[in-house]
C-alpha cells in the first residue's frame, strides 16, 4: 500500500539506494519524501517528512511513530511497520503531507512543472 500511495503522487520517482541497505526511496523534484527500509534492529520502517508542528503529535498519538531514523529529528518521523498502530487512512495522510512538505521546498519552476 505504501509504495502505491507514494507513486500516486504527481512526479514521484522510485529508486533503490543499495548503499542504504537496499532502501526504496521516493523522490519528487530530486528530493526525497519517503523511504522504505529497515532500522538498525532490522525492523521494517517508512520514513516521512513532517512539518515540525506535527512531528511530536504523531509520535504522541501512535507508538509506532518514532524519530526519523538517520534523519533530522525535527522534520522526519519513521513508522515501524510490523504491528503498526497507524491506521491506513492516517498513513496515507502522512505520505501526502510528506510529499506536500517536500514540494513546498522545491524551486518555483520545479513546482510549476509538476502541475499540481
């Protein structure tokens, strides 16, 4: 489900970062908005960008949401996927929010080329 939602975003590109342990990365305009991989314990995770004002709220509301693994803890969360307490609808919203955060930071010319 996560890959499908990521790829449904306008201009999304999927690639694999072998140097990141084979993590699957989703980008828009050359900037990452989602990463599917594993943490140091081998747990499957998805890492998503998040507005700072929402980062702590997600971590408070869901035990599966933790600080972004190997990312800036102010702007990124990771979701532990096994036995996750994040409902599918919320996960879809989190992916859309991550995408929107990244698009907002892209140069105007790139944003306009996405025809949002």
